[in-house]
């Protein structure tokens, strides 16, 4: 049973649910490759407004009547969705600084919502909601509360999990057992500004990237291998247990190849913590650090803005129409002005928030390269 409730004129989002069980490794690998291809194709197609959509909000409410339960449940779900959205956009250091909003104020941020899997009984109502928010309302609330936030959606982060039973043991990349890899495999989180992918670990991976390449920091070989996954956002993650005979801790090392940044931290463990839980805790904290780093590098700076004149070589007018839409969908881009247009060249002025480095990074997530050449700025469509 499916119902939709609109406060605006929007299409209902479609959801695809795929369950895989009891299938052999070859089929699993095919499905993983297929789903990864879908993700890569759809990534640049999503408009930035999709950042302001929160789905899979569960409603399960009881009241004197099902009608009262429905009203209360849907209002609570919209509040919950707003706070999920806030968590998506802001660094974790600011989670406890969020303003406490009344239900009415929270719901004022909502643009529209859809309801599906709706069920009712005498005094109970359950459903699943997709909630869409007014971007300007959300931005205004965060800015008024002096809470920094980001909107730039990254290409997926390619996580390379390397495990070692102890600091002196051999490091394991593709071999087994690798409980660190297993913990990354099963870790799930709703879509946000940053999503993760893991290597397939098939024969092609094993032949093109070895633990020796990782150990000697052969960045050229690693980045060439990673082209298969269509992302330059590569994070090598190490996980191993430290023990001094009295206390145990999990050491996590993160190496960000995009800017050669390194971070190491230890997680103190209780004596009765089992192995799977140890690495699960490590993955959750490591992923939070990785997300925070992306958000902090892409904070929208409303007090800093710029204007840049850019030349864009084109082959057809359709090339420009398509590229123009993708440029305008970048969160940092405030406006685009056409200065001149000919058969083979478009000159535009881009008004943007933040600095030029942030603009270059934001454009690159939409497969657009901004480069300085012959004393001029050029835009190149990396998809063409």
C-alpha cells in the first residue's frame, strides 16, 4: 500500500531494494560490480537538492485512534529527519551545539514528504517516510546558530583496509583472516556527503596492487590501480591490536592519498570486548573522522566569495547546455554569467562562495576540471 502527501509539486522518489543471500562468490562479485557501476553513473546525475532529502524514516506510533497516531507519528518523523539532515551536513564537533527547535519550527523546514508501506490498526499507525527540506531554511537555521556546514557531495571514498594481528606481524591486504576488512564490509550508514566503496578483492586487484606497493607508498601505482573505481579519493586504513599485557587498544592509522594527510589514533578497549566488536568500533570512529575531514575541508564560507572568468572549449551547443547545468548544481557556485559564446568557445564568469581551491575541489566532484593554462582559467569536462 503506497500513499503520497505533498506540500509542493514533486515526483515520488523510487526505491530499489535488493537482497542477496546464499549465492556463490562469483555472483556476489558480479552484483557488486553492477551496483558499483550504477552508483558511478548516477552520482553526477543527482542534483544537489538531493542532499536535502532524507529517506527511510520509520514511523511506528500508538494513540487513542489510528488517525491521532498517524498525525503524531508523521510529525515526529519530520523532526527526526531534520536532525538526521543536520548530522549529515555538520562536523561531529558541532553535533551537541545544534539548536533545540520546537516541533512547529522543525516542520517549517520541510518542503514535502512521501509516505509508503503505510499500515493502520485500531490505535496504531506505521509507515516509512521520505522527507524533502527547503535548502534555504536549513542553511538559515545553521548560519543563525553559528554552526559550520558543508554541502559538497564527494565522490565515493575508496577504503583500502590493511590488517595486522600486531605491530610486528605481517600486514594483510587481500589475504585472510582480515577482521578489519570484514568490519568495513558490514558497516552501513545512510547516504550522506561521503559514501564509501571497498575494493572487489578479485584477481585483477590482487595482481595490480600488492601489500608491498602499500608499504613503500607507491602512490603512482596505487592511483593507477584505483582508476578502476572511478575515484581519486583514496584512504588507506590500518587496524591492529596493541597490548602491554594489562590493557588492550586498537590502533587505527588513516592515510589520505588525495593530499597525503596522515592520522593515527588509539581506541581503549574493555577486557571482555570480542574481536568483531573491537573492529566494528574502530570502523565507526574511523569513518566519522573521514567524513569530518571532508566536511571541514568544504565548509561553506559565506564571508568569503569570489568571481572567476573561465573559458570553455565546446564541440556543440548541447555540450555547453549539459555542462552549464552541472556547473550550476555545484553548491559553492552562486551564479553563472555568460560573457560571450561562439561555435567552439564559451566564456563565463562564475560567482562562488569560499576560495578557489574549494571551488576546484567542488567542481571536480562533478567531473569538471578547473585549470590554469596560458594565463587563463579553463574548464574541462572530464566525462567527454
